[in-house]
């Protein structure tokens, strides 16, 4: 069963990437968040979806050293994503413990982008 988009805006539709086996790791991650953490991410989804941009680099930015991978940021939560047409696909979710994202997390997002989009 296909997962509903996380947010449908006038500029972009925010979607969690579904894998060929029917699983949706980012969707499951989002479902596991407490209401406060989820609400903060939802605000970012709404801003990007409706305005087409998030100017605050503390909330959204391009991942250094990546090929068109961006990250939604909320405290220690990072949602790696990419754009395809009017869709923003959430590729990988991580709760980071250090200042920088791990290279394995960036590589996973890049691999999902190449394999499934």
C-alpha cells in the first residue's frame, strides 16, 4: 500500500521514499517521532512545500560533498532528501550524535537516489 505524502504544497510534494519491497524506512522513522519533534519537521515540510524555499540554513541546506542531496534539520534529526520534478523525496533519516553527518549516511542517500529515482 502506497504511503500518503508527508505534505502536499503549492510548490512541492514531500514524500518518503518507498523501496521496491514495500518498506518505507523514512516513513517508519517519522511515525516513531514524538509529537513535538514531528511538528517541527512538519513546519519545515510546509514551508518548502508552499514557498519552495527554506532560507534558514539551520533548518534546510545542501549536504556538503554530495550530488544534489539536501537535509532537513531539527535538533539532532536529519532527513536526507533530493528533488525530482515537483517532488521532494526523503531518502534517509538519522539521529546524529556528532557535528558532521557520517559518510555512510550520505552514501546511503546517494545510493537510494541512484537506484530508485
